[in-house]
């Protein structure tokens, strides 16, 4: 194998090309990172879902899931303040999922409770008022 000698001008030219290429890649990377959109809609939607879960009494029936949602929303807001927009968006979406889960669990528990109350009512004998309400208002006509 023969070693080929590169002249100083060609070496400088190749070095400048390599540096230019590296600089352009770094510039593209920086531009790509700085154009990340601010996830305000994701945070707003997560807040709305947490509020909806609160209204569905998730604090009473699914407290752990609701707490997870609130914690993730707080971390999303911190990431937003630190301009880590992708992390903020991801955390806001996770907070939204946790809030929806808490709301669904709360609604299921409320429905189960209502169904149990209805079943208890139908299992017990009717009260006097219920028996009277089932009686006809007018006497049945007699046949002659």
C-alpha cells in the first residue's frame, strides 16, 4: 500500500468543508429544537379534564388517579417554564389520561352504588305507601 501525501492546501480545504458541514448540521439541529411549539392547548385540556374529574367526585372515589393527574400537570407546567416543550406536552397528555381514568372510575362507582340501592329497594317488600300507590284509583266495575 502506498501512502498518498495530501498537500497543505487540500488538507485545509477538506478541514473547512468538514467544519462547514458540522456547523450546518448544528444549525439545523438548533433550529429544529427552537421551533417546538408551546403546548398551551395540551395543558389547557389537561386542566379541563382534571376539573371534569373533580366534578365527577373523583377525589372521593379515585383519589390516587386524580392525584397522579395533578402531579403530572404540575410537572408539565414546570417543564413549560423551563422551555422543555416536548416534555411538557408529554406530561400534559399523561395527566389528561390519568384524569379521564379517575373520572371513569368515579362514574363507575357512583353507578354501582345507585344500582345497589335500586336492587335493595326491589328486594325488600313494598311499604304501605308503595302498596297503596299501586291500587287502582276507582273501584273495578262489577259484573251483573
